């Protein structure tokens, strides 16, 4: 299953990546709490179209060529996720959903 990592820079709601993951039916988890730009680096895992939808929302764009260009220019790595990594992402996602529901 492919995965991408994005610097999640949302000043209004730094945890908005959770809702994006839920909206697009992908698993997500923080890889690094403070990435290169001081924002969390979030890994999204799902089918390729769902990941493209996440990137479209990340860019706030429906333009397929802009999405393709972004993915190429930023060298978003699409990789195979091991079964262990997938289980870890599932656990983290469930924990995040539970925390979100308790609020």
C-alpha cells in the first residue's frame, strides 16, 4: 500500500490532518512532531487515488497537472508499507480517533 509524507502546516488547526485522513479514508500518523519547517511531518497511507485526493486538499487544488507537478517537484516518496508499519499506523489511527471522540 503506498504512503506519502507531508509537512502539515495549518496555523488554524495543526491537527487538521486527522480530519483529512478520515475524509479520504486513509491511515495517518505523525512521523516527526517538528519537521524541517517546524510543522509536523504526517504520513498518509492508502490507495493511490485517495493519496492524490489528500494532496489535492493539501494544495487546495483540483487541477490534476498541479497535483502531478507538486508530487514530482517535492519528491513525495511512494513506498511499500510493511505489515508491521501498517499495523502500527492502524493502532495510531484508532488511538487518534478515540482521543478525538472524547473531546
